[in-house]
């Protein structure tokens, strides 16, 4: 079935006003970010509710299931592996994202989708991945119902990003992302409706990586999961 789609107007998310910065909220403790603590949290999950479940819808396409991998690389301090998508992609081009994508009919579950997509996008060998669990679905404005899969990754990984999909690979300290002092809430008006999202800009080696939208939203939910 063919669907029509609206697209968001061209805008620079960096220039959209910041409504709030989460300095009033506590950071996740360093101890809670260690591998064994993360394993225990997923084995015995708390009672909690995600802050963000769905974005403002801007597409009339039929919903599609997808998965992303939230890969925590076990370096001296845990690091989250992220990608910057290439500029020519039809969906979320140029944005910072987790490895992931649309489910295939051959995928047995959401975890299989995340692992397959991570291997195809960045060359991450599933044998180097320890899946901890999943977070609640996050529905994007482009009608993807995304399952975030959280995993630990061996630090010795050798990655080979697919140049058709990935422009850059980079890592961000998990402690930075799990500190709401770095979480900024934005709002803009579009077609008479208010659209809000989070951003978590990260600077390293003279570069600013602007983490926002769905990626920031799923990280915000991960923060609440660890703090619950």
C-alpha cells in the first residue's frame, strides 16, 4: 500500500530554544554504571515508566518495527558507541544514531534485528556482544516502532562501518549521557502544534556531536530505568 508523507521543515535543531536543562535531577551513580550493576538492573528490573514513548507524528506511512542497539563498550570507563548517518539516506540522514534499522521477516525477534543491523552497519560481531535486555518501545515521528536493545561490548572490537550508511563512529562516556545536567529540552511550533525533544550535545577532540531526537529520547528513558 502506498502512503503519503509529510516532512518536517528544514531547520537547525541547535537553534531551537532550550526550555530546560536537567541540572536539578540527580545523575546515575558511577557504581550503577559498572558492568555487574547493569547486569543486575536488567535481571531484576524496577517498577518504572518511560518518560517518552512517541514523538509528534509527521508521516502518514504505515508503522514499521525496528530495533537499535545501545552498545556499551567496556573501556576503563563505559562508553556508548554511536554513529553519524550519511547525508544521502532517506531516513534521518546526517543525524546521530544508534546502530539499528528496520526488522526483516527472517529476524526471530527484536534482539536479532538489532544484532543483524549492527553487524551490517558497523561490522560489530555478535560474538563480541552481551545482550542485557530491552527498553520500552519508542515510536518515532516517521512511524518506526523502535525497540532499544542494551548490550555490553568487548573493548577489543574491530569495527568496519558501512560507508553507504555511516559517516562517522564515535563514543560518548555513559556517565555523561546518564547525567541530566547534559539533557536539554527543546520546543518548536510546526503546523499549529508544539513539538518537543531532548538534546545531549557532546564535545570531544574539537568536534560537537549533537545527539537529539529519538536517540536522545531513548537515552533519557534509559536514565529513568537506571534511576528508578
